[in-house]
């Protein structure tokens, strides 16, 4: 909308510029040749300006655009000998287009040269000095207006594109952060479970006591890892540096490593503490995984500006220091700098509006000086009026988020400055810039009253000039000038406000994009790893119970624990790289095996159906995995039925069991059933969970195939 509005305003303003010139051509002698020649030139100028320089999407750096700029220069200056007074407003097009097309200092040099050339080309025509000065100010002001009106729509478009790019960048950074967190929080735990499960499996029978202790440790690790999954799934986990120090000391000591810890962390930001905790966790993990240390020293120091962590051991990885030790050293700011934020619209855009407003006020004073017949007091009144109007416009009307009461007071002040001098001296040229009253009414008043006031002010200038006996050309000029000044003020201020709003909304938009990505990532993380960790916990508990009464089955359960933990570790890497597409068939077989291992009788009924869309299959697999996980976690079921049915337009999956859940989950809890509900609804489907009249618990997912296929 902003770009269409700007282009419409540009068109009206530019047509008024061209129409005003044609009126003065008619006033100077309306011969057929002059009319035809002026119309041809004016039409060509308008076509170049609206069709090339001010058209959104034009490549302003192309060779064709530079050729068009040269043609515009000829159209602006060649007709001057034929239409000296009428052509005084045309150099504004060339000045503004030069700023659009040329680069660096050259464009401002050309801009200044055009402004000076406008009065210089009219020196031999007996034009008064005041009017020559008016022509120079007019070229500069109109050039800035042309540049601003042409540039701001493109600027808004660029900001919209930049907004999308910033959001994409923020999402990418968020995904990397999640990947690091997943790897740091769960990679070590799953690797440890794999190792300990293998050790415990070999101990059962000959060293059952030690095996039971290892199984107890596995249970603790798996439960903590599951808690970590939930923590990451709900938000970024802010690690406790103190907890990580205690954990590192405990892990190293348990591995037979003599450990010394020196800590001087002092006052640190939460982000810095979390970063140090992650470095410590990864450093200790790498140390134990890739070396055989006997001693380790952990030192955390704080200088007030920087905080450092050193992990020094006598292990021998790939590289060591001359004294035979290995050292990991990290430094981070104690309080990271806040990101750069925009505090308002670009200063260049505000300066542009200021220059245009002041330029119009100066032009009004110069024009009044030419038409005065009585004395300097009238000139002083016009100068003061223009200055006060410009101050109210820049200080109140064009400011963002001005209180309505202040805006109306400023509007009343502008009206006083416009009409009191005009009626006191019966001269419409003494009211400063009447068009600013019209533009301010659009900015201050509600939509339709504003446009009504705008029309009344514009038409009123023509009426006043006609009543006070001014010639028809002045009457038309008064209407066009008031309309142009009002539209330029309105367009530049509104578009400036839009730019400011877009910049202020940038962080909110980026945050929204990141939040959506977090939610998607958290769902996948919870659904992929929550299941595996729950299965590990369940089977470890089972192996713990069977270790003394059925060692053979206990070993088989631990073999599955090792396999599941390896698969979960692969899932961690998969999540860290991208989203994993689950297979519904694989999840069905896995669910059967897991439920059977838990002594739950399983019945699976699958209707023959065509190949399902990938997103439907993945969603159904996710629902099945979460449903089985919740069944094992929250109920004491003996029987479970998994049924899939599909028609031409709908696929339905039911998971029914005879257990009564210990915890009734709500759909908005942010995990579990709530995640599944969001996934299914994203595909236009519905998810229901609850007790049935047959006193069973049913989880039903329905997904329309027609809606999915149309995506």
C-alpha cells in the first residue's frame, strides 16, 4: 500500500508541475506551434520522470537510464529560449533525477549545477532578481521533493526485503544454537549410556552387583537427559555454571582423575555463565573421550571486563604443550555488548523532509517579495508566517506518534499563520505556505475529515485569489501550488513514518520468526528423543529387575538399550543437521516391539491405502511415537490397538489402550499432546485424546488428504 500511495502522489504532484508550466505557456501567447511544441516537451518530461526515474523497479544504474537522464537535460534546457518563464519549474525534475541516477559527490555537484543554471539561463529576459532567486530555490526544493517521493517507495520495499532477510538469518542462527545445545546436552549422555549399557551387559551373571550399580547410573543419566530434552524443548536452557563445575568435578573424580578447581567468576551476565558452562561441559567431555588423563585443573578467572576458563590436563590428545599438558583456554566478555538497535527513521530521510519544508518556506518569502507593493512590513509578516508554519510542521505535525491534541493545536496555529496575513493584507502570497495547512490536515485529522479539509484549503486558495482580483493564471497556480505542497508534505511524512514503523518492528518480526522456528525445532526434538530416552529408561528398569532372576533376558534388554541409545545419538546428529523424516512403517514395527517388551498385548490393523503424502506420513509417525511413549509413561495398560484407515479424502489413526492415564495432558501444555495437536492442525486435521464409553483411552488423529495435497 505504501508504494502504491507514493506512486499515486508522485503522479499528481508531477502532473501539477507540468500543468502549471503549460498554463504559463498559454498565458504568454497561445499559438498552435507553441501549444504543440510545449505539450510534446512536457509529455516527454513526464514520461521520462514517471516511466523511468520514479518507477519502482527501474535499474537506475543502467546505461539506458543514463541516456534517459541526458534526454531529460535536453528537454529541460533547450526549450528555455521559447518558454523562459513557463519553464522555470522544469529543472526540478532534472535535479531530482540526477540524485537518483548518479553516484557519490558527482550527483550533488550536478544537483547544485542544475539549481544555479535555472536562473542563469534566464538572465537576459528582464526577470527581477527576486524571481531569479525563486527559480534557484524552486529547483533545489523541487529536486529534493522529486528525489524523496521517487526514492521512498523503493526504500520501503528494500526494508521489507531486509526484514525478511534478517528474519531468515535469525532463524538460521537459532537453528545453529539449537544444534549446539542438542549436541552439548544430549550427545555426552547418550554416549555414556551406550558405554555403560555395554559394560553392564557383560557383567550380568559374573558381576551382577556391579552391573546393578551401572544400571542405576544409566537410569540417572537417562532421566537427566530426558529432563534436558524437555528443557531445550521449552526454551534455551540457561546452564548453571556452579552445577556444571560440581558435575565436572564429580565426573572426573569418578573416572579416576585427580581434579583441582579454582573459581573467581564474580559478577557475570547470565549469557556469559551459560557460555562458560557449555565450554566446561564440552571440554571435560572431550578430555574423557579422547585421552587418558590422571590430573586435571580447572581455573575460572575474572578481570571485570573478560572472564576466562582454562582446562589443563596431562592427557595426550593430538597436540600437547612443551610441558606435556593439554590446555583449553577460552575468553568471553563478562557482559556482552547489547546489539545495535535503530532508534528512529534514517536521519537522511528526516533531513530530506526538513530541507523540503524549509525550501518551500523560503520560496514563499521570495515570491512575496516579488509581488509586494507596499513595504517591508508585509515581507516580514510573510517571512515570520513561513518560519512559524515550518516550525510547527517539523516540530509537531511530522513527528511520529504525536498526541492528537497537540496535532490539532499545531493545525490551528498553522491556520492562523496562513489566513491572518492573507486577510489582513488581502494578499494570498503573504500566508506562508498554505499547502502545508492542507497537508497537515491530512496528517492530523481522521481520514475523511482530513481529505475534506485538504480539498477546502486547496479550493479556498483559488477562491481567495479570484475574489481579490488576481489573474486566472495566478488563481490556477494558487490551487496547484497548495495541492502540491500539501501532497508532498503528506507523502514524505507518511512514508517517513512507515519507514520508522518498519524499523521499530524489525526486532518483533525477527523474534516472531525465531519463535516459530523454536517451536518447530522443539517439537521435533521432543518427539524424536523423548521417545528414545523413555524407552531407554523403561528397558533399563526392566533389566535392573531381571538381572538376578533372568540374566539372559536382562542381557537382551540391555542389547536393545545399546541399540536404542546408538539410534538416539544418530537422532541427535540428525536434529542438529536438519529435520528428520520419520517412517510410519518403521515406527509401527518399533512400537510393536516396545509394547511387547513391556508385556502389553498389541493388535495392529492397517487398511490398504495409496502412498500417503510425506508430511502426512511423518506426522502420523510422530503421533504414533508420542502416543506409545505416553502410554508407557502414564498408564498401566495390558492391551493396545493401533489402527490406520484411509479414504479418498481422509486418513485416520487410532491408538486405543485399556490403561487409565495417571496424568491427563492438556493440549496447550507446550509438549506431548499439545505438540501433536499443533502438528496435526497445521495440516488441517484434528487430534483428540480421552476416555471412551468402553472405558478405554483413545488417541485419534484425523488428517484430510485433499487439503494436504493442495498445499
